[in-house]
C-alpha cells in the first residue's frame, strides 16, 4: 500500500511540475498488457480493454508477450 501512495504522490507532483518533470520517457519503456491477451500494446490501442496493465517492455518480452501488430509498440 505504501508503494501505491508513493506512485500517486509522484503523479500529482508531475501534474504540478509538468514543465520540468519527465518521468523516464515513459512511452518508450512501458507497454500495456491485458489479463487474457498474449500481446503488449501502446497506451490507447483499440485492443486494450479495461484490464490493461502497465508493464515494462523488457518484462513483457521476458514473460513471452509479443508486440501488437496494430499499435506497433
Ligand atoms: Zn495494440
């Protein structure tokens, strides 16, 4: 639970400091998977449903997920 609070505080900080906060080029390092799928996706892909789970790209690949052919993450 403490980790969750830290994440929320970090996100709030980013909202306040949008000009200076650059959270580790998030779009390049993180992808999204679903509970049932075998592919990983970019944020906003139409194949993502409400169960989209944020995960590091390297972790997704290590777990056997493949890149989505539609959003080409
Ligand atoms: Zn996709």
